C-alpha cells in the first residue's frame, strides 16, 4: 500500500528538480493523483501497459476524456514510472492520433477594443492586455515575476515556458503605463499577479475575468484567454508581420504550428476581390 499524497508530492519534487514548468508540474501531479486513485489496490511496480490501456478505455468511454487530456495523462504516467521505478513503459501505441487541426477562434480588433473598454479593474485590465498585447498563455501570465518586465528595452521575459524554453516578447507602451499604475496600487512583491491569500493568481480567476469582460462588451461567442493569444497572432499576420517573427513571439517550436494563423481572416475576406473583377 502507498500513501497517495506523499507519492504525488515526491513526484512533483522530482519534476521541480528537472526544471519542469510550474503549469506542467501542477497538471502532471493532478493526472498522477487520478491514476493512483484508480490503482490504489495494485502493486504499482507490477502495473503494465495492458493495465494502463484498459484504464484509458474506461476513461474514454465513461468520462469522455479529451485528446489532450489523454496525452497529458500518459505523459504523467510514463514520467512517474521512469522516475520512481526506473522503468520505461512502452506507451506510444496508447497516444491518440493527432486530431484534425481546426482553425483558431479569434476576436476581431473591434471586439478586443470593446473588451478592454469594459474592464474597470486595473489588475484585470493588465492581465487581458498581456494575453492579447503579448500573446501570452495563461500559465505564462501567472509565472511572470516583477523582474521579467524590462521597461528599459521594452521587453517581457517569458521564462521556462512550454518545452522548458525562454523567450522575449515586445512590451507595449500602453501596457507599461498601466503596469506602473498597477504596481503603485497593488505593490506585488515577487510574482507580478498575486492572489488574495496566495503567492500567485489562479488560472480560474483569469478565465472568469476574461469571460466577464467579453460579456460586458456584448460579445455573444464564448471567449477564452487562449482566444486572445489567437487574436494577437492573427492580427500581427494581418498587418503583414513575417510569420517567423510571429513564431518567435508565440514560442512555437515548429513553423507549422504558426502557419495555421495564415488563414483568410474576416477582415481580409471583406477586402478580397475576385481576379475576374480586375480584368
């Protein structure tokens, strides 16, 4: 028998030593806890690929887990066995096939403007400006520290992000002005955005404040924080920015990931003219 809480804590400590991102450590820890609860009567050292396959089939049928959660779960289980039992499980066949890539959902400029105009809390305003104005992921906003804002060179340092990579993105002058006001009012000590009783703000809070701002702006579609990142990339490409710069700003490892933003956007469609009409 094992102590679930102790096992998960030790696993997360091992991930910290290997310098995994905070968001990965959190999600892998949650995945492992779920797995351990399901296998609490098993001798973990004897669990094999077939046991894990049956577990996944159950989750897909009963809980309708997503493609991404299945991948995350397998990543956590594989890493756990590697670190705890020095055992390399062959889980490759259990990963889902890559699902069809849908076009990213994004907001047009007028919608983003309306959202910003309908945010009256300074902290919330700065967060939304970072999501859209710098194209940051929620986890990257949460991980930002005061020292990551480099006003002298107008840069934001994004550290230890997805794929354990660092990058720099442009700092908007408007955002810097609001961040200075925010700092004077809230006086954060380490992380840029702190929770009421926690060292950092929560992802759920960011999801809620984005949803509320969109609602006040009269936007009917479901707006998520990641949609603001999509909007950032789409609007840059609309303005003619080289796709490789956009790739760098987003922190994409492959140019193929960024190329999805070269789709014909709503505003581009309005200006599209058939070659027949130019004859």
